[in-house]
């Protein structure tokens, strides 16, 4: 890996520059555009563009996210030392060009479709970024744009995994679809530097193998991968051997090569080809058609292969680096089932995973790499705490701003003082009400963590299907995640470590499980879902696993207090937590987004900071068009 390049010629300091070294990090133009601002190496604010534009996985220039970041940090671009972009467009272009050439004349159609976009927009990214950034402050008579710097894609992932982690030294594993060339990269992190060790280049990619099965099972690539993971426990690993015999050659050290005869992503517009269809006995599932046991078996099989590789590579990295701790980022690091196994069965004492493990997190990584590597500043490690602030890095709204908004829509609400507030909401949850919970700063990364969440009672056996079908309007097989008081986690799950970002899956403890009735053996696929599997059935998956979020008093005191009050009333220190949105919609950002989502669905209560709205008290909700058409299904 090379050092980030910098355009030093345009470096000019604004006369009234704010104290501190401010860096703006940007990711974008592929998927999940995002921006962040760091001050003296501390992450101040970070947000994804989709939350503002209301277009899921929005890949456009993150204009709104940058605007939000500048506002939250209370600076203008003229205060910024450097603007760090998360990948190097020329290297990416080189990879595209070489790939097309090595497969030519195959892939000509895809080549001709991609080239105009590349030539017009991506290859001249620096010019384009300069033009877009010109819309912000410094150009209004306050001097030139701060210099731009560029990190490689995996360098940004690795930086986002290590620098905010609670470790002084650690091994780093990045796995995703692809950036420029690398699809898997291994690094070591030491105080304020990261050093590359080795990488696996495109087209050999675990992320793309998983995406190929996402496509083949009828889900959306770069979005539906976690559905495949959720579907896996319903299936049998019938195709694992097939995958290993034909699609991927896994070496004893966990490194791998794909057999490109079965894939289409280098040359075509799809992930898989006819040979792949033949191997698995038919064409890809049509999106939104009925799921069958075959898709479940395929999901289970590719999940098993993924876990095997993660475990083997984990062993290799541990042996090669001698490091006790591991940091992870890249889209594959969102595979929390694999992460959970790596933690339980792997050689590391601890694992820290960047909560924005996908490309949005690249904005944070690029900014931190510019600060530590390019500018040479030291890093302060705050072990045992990480420096992501619970990932509550987005905008917040005061009670006053919320009340002002509620007045504009003529909403009926009560603003409670804190003590009454927590009692009211906890009691509603205990009565089986479903609560839209909006408070504090918005989460950065794909998970809702109690800032923009929908909450429910996990003891309620119908909660999972009600939330899925009436609130989220999504497939009924999808599991929900438990949020649990950190101090109580081991009483519910076979886990006694921090998992604040919902990136570890762990089994429900044995004494809470409910043995399955003999007749359940005759049930099939999704029918199995309706069988309660523990005393917290709404968050217990088919295999007794749960995607655990530990809730911490220091990072989210109000969420923590709600759980405490709920426990006081019910004896249960767990809540169901799912993201505050409907299917296909980005997680809500503003009070307006939350109110709209509340009114469109069958949520019972909406909490906006201390203001509580009861659905039955609101006037009828009418829209001229069918709002479900607004969001492309994910
Ligand atoms: Fe990536």
C-alpha cells in the first residue's frame, strides 16, 4: 500500500481558522456514501447520505451528510486541514480495465455501459469532488478548498477498524466485495500506524461469493446479504460440498480462489451464469417469489463456507502476527454469525468490529488515516473503551425543536418529565405496545442501536410476526435482535463481553430454551418460526441464536434507563430492537421522518425525546399516493 497522496499546492490557512486539526472524511460513488469529521483524531460526527436523501444505500456525492457534519461540528470547510476520500479512483479504473482486457471480447456490453460513467464521473473524481465541494463555505470569499487526500479502499477499511478500537496493538482483517484490487487484506495495527501484510486480489472475493448467492436466492446484491444470513438456519448445508468442489478452492491457511467459470460479475451484468444454474439445478429465484427449502439450503451452505474461511484465516493471522486481538471491517465483517464463531472458537482474546463495517465506514477510516499516517499525529487508545461513542455520531434534536415540528402537523402528544417518561414508556412496552423510539444522536452504520429504533417486548410470542408484517412490511422469516443491559447479558446469552454494535451472534442460555414439541419435526421451513424457542421468543432464532446488542449506561443513558425501568416492571432486562423504518426505507433521521413512519404503520406509540404520541389520539393519516411505492424493495 502506498501513502495517501495529497494536493499540497492548494493548502492555505483561513485567517480565523478554528483551533484544532479538523479533517473531513468522505466515501461515495459506489454505495453507501457518507461523511465524517474528526477533530485532533477524535470522531466528532459521521452520517450516511441515505438518511437525508431518503434513498437507501445512496451512492451520490454526500452533500447532505457533509452539510450535517459541518453543522454539528460547527465549522466551515475553511477550518478543515484536509479532505480525505476513501479510495483511489485510478487504481480502481486500472482493475476494471485489466479485468475487461483479460476476459475480452467477453463482457463488451458491460464494458461499453461502464466506460462513459467512468470517464465522465469517476476517473476525474478529483475535479468532480472539487466542483461539488465548491458548493460549501470556503469558496464564498474565504479562500481555496482544503487539499484532497486519497487512501486505498482497504486501507480506509483497515484504518476504520483499528484506530477507533480499544487496542494498542492488533491484527486487522478486512473482507468485502472489492475496492480497487484487494478483496481480503490483512494488516497489523500498532499505536498510530497500520502496516499491510498481505492481500487476496479481485476476482477472488468472499464478499462476491456471498453476493453471488444473494443474487441467486433472489435477493438484492449489496443489500440482501444479511437476509441470506438470516435464512441460513432454516436450511441444511446440502450444497457446502458442491460449493467447495466447484466454486471455491480453499487452501489450508484459509486463503482461496474462485473458479471464474461459474461467475458472471467480471464480464456481465449478473453475478452468476448458466453453468452456476446447472450446478445448482435451476435458474436464480425470481425476487419476491415464494421462498423454498432450496434457497434455505443454499443460504445455509454458503454461510457455512463463509464461516469456515473466516475461522481458518483467523487462525492464520493469529499465527503470523502473534497478536492477541483482532480488528475487522469490510462488508463481510457484518456477518455477525461468522464474527460470533470467530470470537468463541478462534484464537483471539478479543475482537473489535467497526460498526460501520461497509463502505460508509471508509469515510471515518480515510479521515483517521490522513490524521495519523499522512499528518503523523499520535493516537490515544482509551482501553477498554473504543472511540466510536456507541456509534451515536449523527444529528440530534432538542425537545423544543421536536415540539415545534409537532405543532406544524397538529399532533396530539404529551411532554413528560424524565421520571414519568420512563415509567410511561416501559409500562406501554410491558403491555405489549410497539414503540417508535427516537432520541439522542442518530446511529452511524447500518444498525439501529437505540437512537432510531422500534422497540417491543421480547417475551411476547406474537411480537416477531406482528413487527415483521404490520410494522416493517417485510419477510416473516427475519429475526429481530435483543437489546440487553450490559450487566445482564450473561443471564440471557452465552456471551459475557461487550457487543454494543449488534455485530456478534450468541446462543440463548440453555435454561431459557424451550424444548421443541415432537410434532415440530414435521414442520417445514418458515412454519418453524411460529414455535417459541425460549422465554424471549421474539429475539430467539431457529437455532437458538440471537444478534445481541449490549446497552451501556455511558454511551446511551436514556436507552439504558428504559431497559432498567422495563426490567423493574417485568423482571426482563431485554427488549426487541429493530431499526426505525419500513422495508426499503433508510432508517429515520429527523422527527419528521419518524412521525411519517409512525403514522404509516401500526406502531402504538411514538417517542420523540420526552414527547410521547399515542396512535389512537392522532387524527387520520391521509396520503395522496400509495407510500409503499416510494421505496424500492431491498
Ligand atoms: Fe468495501
